[in-house]
C-alpha cells in the first residue's frame, strides 16, 4: 500500500511539474497566454502539492512508528477486538484491525489502541494471546503503535 501511495505521489508530482513548466513556457512566449498560464500554474501547483503529501505521509508515519518503538512507553494492552474496521472501505472491502485496551494506573483513564490495518484476518496468528505490547507517547497517548512484529507474517 505504501509503495502504491509513493508511486502515485511521484506521478502527481511529475504531472504538477509538467503543468508548471507549461505555464512558464506560455508566459515566456512572444504573446503570453495569461489566462491559460494561470490555469496551468494553478493545476500544477495543486497537483504537485498533492504529490508531495502522498510521498511525505507514509515516510512520516514510518518515522513516528520507529520513534515510538525505540523510545515510547511500553504497556501490555488487553486484546478486545479482532475484526473488520467498518470506518474504512477500499474497493468495497473493510480492512481488519486489532483493538486493544489499557487502563492507566496513575490517572485511571482507559485507552483504546488500534493496530495498523490488515487485509487478512489476523485472529489465527494471535492464537490464545490475551495481550499485545503497545508503545505510546506519554505526552500524547493517541500516538501509539500496537507491536505485532513476530506474531503476524512479514510484510503485513
């Protein structure tokens, strides 16, 4: 999924550059075509920004996950739910998610942690596991990662 998003981001970025170059060529012509140049520049800028975001977002997410696994607070959260995430739909299908809960003993507040999405049912791989390790940022527990490495197949 990340490869597809990065590829499409690169494609959008190239299209944006081509449109901006075409706008510059129109402006440098003997008789500038101002209206078309502005339209081409606007389309190029918007498409280029979309491409940059599509490239940046998965890279940023990978850095956040690596930072949390390295320096986040580790807790063992109880597995509450393994099933499809109805909030997300792609090609008419819902991905699977593992939802874990944990209660902070200091504040008494309960937290729900969702794993990354999977396009297969992870339940058979978890067997009888009651808990999974979760790494979170104590300053913002919404930034978290459910560690499924070593449990689920590689590349999942």
